[in-house]
C-alpha cells in the first residue's frame, strides 16, 4: 500500500540551472517539480502515473523509493514513512527503470545474489527463490556469463530477477519500457501483470497512454508537477470526450 | 551494516576492469622499474660513450706551448685537427665538427718564465656529453700545470707541501643509509604518492560517476543499504586500490633495483636495511592516511560529476596539485619541521625521506601522522556528507 498526501518537491536552482532553463527562471531560486499531489495505490492493483517528460513522474517515484525527500507532504509505504523509516520502506520495495541498471562485469547470478544480500535474505531462501526465478525467466543458460556479453533481452530478464529477488510487497516501475523493443517491452508488461496477480502494490509511470490502457486499474495524470486526473481507468474511459487516449490526455492538460 | 557486502561486490567489480588492473598492477609493477632501468642504462651508456670517444681537438699557438701541445698529441683517444680558420672555430664546435679548441697566447712562455700565470682559452660545448669533453681537456692541462709548479718549487728549493696550509681530514658521520636516503629517499614518496593517486583514480571514477552513468545508482539507493554503508563500501574499495597500487609500485622498484647488475653491494645492503619491517610499517602508516585522503576526494568529485567523462576532467588536474608538493619535498633545504609537518602531501614526502634516511624525529613523525589522519577523517566525513546531498547525486 502506498499513501501519498499533499506531496511537493522543490529543487534549488543553481546559476547554471537558471542559465540552462532560460529567461523565465532568471529570478527564481527554486523550481517546484511536484506540487501538492495526493493519491494512493492498493495491493493487487496497478496504479499508472502518466505524463510527458519532465512532468514530475520520476521525482514522485524517487520520493516513494526514498531516494529523494519531500519538501512538503508525506508518503507512507506499507505503513512506513519514507522519511523517518526509509530503511523499512526500502526493504519492502522493488525499483525498476527503463535502463537495465546492471553491473556489466558481474554475472546475472552475482547480480541477483548481491541484491539478495543487500536485502538481508537468508541463504536457503535465496537459493530457493533464485531457482524459481531463473526457471520462470529461463535464465539458467546465461546465469554465469558476464552481463556485458548478454543480449538486451537477457539483460532485461536479469534486471527483473534482481528487482524481485526479495519478493517485494511494492513494485515501482519508472518508465520500464522506454527504449526497449516490442518483445522486451511485452516481457516487462507481463511482469507487471504477474505482480498484480501476486497481490503486490504496483506503481508504474509511463508517457505512453497505450500501456496504461493495457495494464492499469487506476491512473493519475501528472503535468508540470500537478495532478490532472486521479481515478480508476473505467471512470477515465467514461469521462472521455476525445476519440483516443492521447487526445484525451492533451485535452485535459491543455484545457485545464 | 551492509558495508562489507558493498565492499566485496565493488572489489570484485573493479578487479574485473582491465583499466583498473592496468593502473593498479601492470603500470606500477612495470612502469617505475622500467623507467629507472631505462634512464640509468641510457645515462651509463652515454657516459661510457663520451669517455671512450676520440676527441677531435684543435690547438692554436702550438709554437708557443710545444710541451702542452705534445701532451695532447700523446694522449689516448685524441685526434688533433691541424688547420682551421680561427674565426670559425665556434661554428665548428657548434656543428660538432670538432669537440674543443685550446688557444695559447703568444705570452705563454714569457709568463711561465716569470713564474706568472699563462692564459689558456678552452672553447667547448658545455651541453655536450655531460661535460666529459671539458673534463678530459682540463685534465691534460692540469697535469702540465702540476709539472710546471713542481719545476718552479724545485727551482726555488721549496717543498711542494708548502702549497697547502691545511690538511683537511673530512669525517662524515652520516651513515651510508642516511646518505643514500637523503639523496634517493625523495624518490620513494613520489612513487607511492603518484601511483597511489593513479591507483585510486579509476576505481574512484567508476564507483561514483560510472555508477550514475550506468543507472545503477538508483538500484543501490533503493536497496536497504544506507547511504553511509554505500559510500563507505565504495570508499574502502578505492582506498584498497590506492594502497595496493602504492605498494605494488614500491615492490616493483625494489625488485628492479635488485635485478640491476651495476648496483654496488653496499647500496643493495642499505636498500635491504631501509626496507626493514619497521621502516616498511612506518611508510605504510603514511600511505594509509594519504591514500584515504586521495580516495575520499576522488570519490567525492566522482559522485558530483554527471558522467565518467566529466569526472575525468575534474579529477585529472588534481594530479598536478598533488605532484607539486611532492616535488617541493625533494628540493634541497626543505626539511621536515613543525610547519611542514602539517602541510598535506609535502609532509608525506619529507617524512618518507627522513624515514628512509633513518633520521626521523618521533615528535615530527607524530605530528605528520596526526595531521594526515585528521585530514583523512575530514575528507571521509565530507565524502559521506556529500553523498547524502540530493543536489550532488541527482545533479542532472
């Protein structure tokens, strides 16, 4: 379960940032990446956070994963506050991005073991879990090959295995399919569905409306750090006034 | 605490990196010894060549100084060039057509007959053959001078010893270890400061900026490991690489010196004494904090950088900043005192020199250790604090 209440995040702007962002930021000391957003994700549901690049999706997910501290508001993951009980939160989550985020000089076996050790898994439980994951993902053939020498698909499987080796209650996917081919994207979407089937809480960000339609139960539209919609996919569909998801998205963020 | 888990993984990771292995093992083990071997071999070859070379000389005024001229003619490995334009002799020497010209004035015999000094001009190229041409020419002139002085003394019925008012008996109380230590000891800190820095550089860049570039930083930040565990695990790996590189470099140097055939036995003996367990441990005591300082600084800069390339461009100039005090430490007259003992890197350079020479002052040594450990602690504290800043790790 993830509970987000009145969440905001401000970043201080350096001179270099102000130069890069242009004239409208010349006098600003900070930028608000996320502005007073609230939503909750329940176990057994997939919650999609949709918005264009720079909307505040990654910042939100990083705050949920305790990598960033909120400026205002609070986040609770499985009952633990992300600021005051950040280590407890990290024990409960699995975090995955579009980048495979693997160590090229390790083998899939070593990579998965490393994450298991960091999560404090007992050895026999780890061996058991690794066996079942490697069976499920068909990883045995390349488990002892250096990651640098693996294909993109093999790397993605390794990335999945390292994310879920500790069987997290909450899964966070930050644009997990960005830059991936159709086959690998499909494998990721299947993983997201299987997480739901296992009763996990899934928070998933994307800028592709099609993916939301494929897997999500609930969705929130985020744009310029603010929420433009927060509700079930069915309600969103019922309220649609435009022919496609994309058109509806643009209509909502531009029309507000 | 997950420090050990992170340390083990990062160590395994960097030991599989070819660049790190090159910087950590191959370069220090081969480069320093190869450099020393090649430089000394070339130097010795050049000296031998210059000494055995047949000098081409021209003598102006042989009719005034036939004896001196004869001395040159009868000397070994000298060819006299008979006819040269006097106004072109400087060009001939510059173009290395001849090596030197001896010019005797027409008053040569008159001056000598009156027990005065006769002027002799020697033209030579000082930049040539490490000054050996000049030495060989002057040696022949000196021998003739000694002969003339002897003759004068005999004529005046004086003992040749009258020329010397004192007989100085020089008693050098410095041990051979001290002499060699003072002369060559400055080289040792160079080795472990520079190689230590080099050894820390690649792992430091890889474990900070490299992690950002690969996107693995988020993986590890979302794990239950605390930021302190992460940064300390990484720091210890960088530190281990720096220390290992320093000692591999010193070890390589030691092996090279032992293999070198032209080193006198007494120097080898001194080297054995210098590398006693006590000196070795004391040098290690210097290497650890200075490496910790380097490692923490490199890691901090690397964590700050957005990419591996940016990290390289930030860290590379540090090489010069670090080499500078190490060079000052080798200059004559710069000694370890209560002030220099507090200046980072310079204090290591000076303390190592005194350690090798066996004349280290324990109070100054304690001061050096104190300042180094303080600095190391401060840089580690900064590194941990730096890693906890969102603005640093998510700078882009």
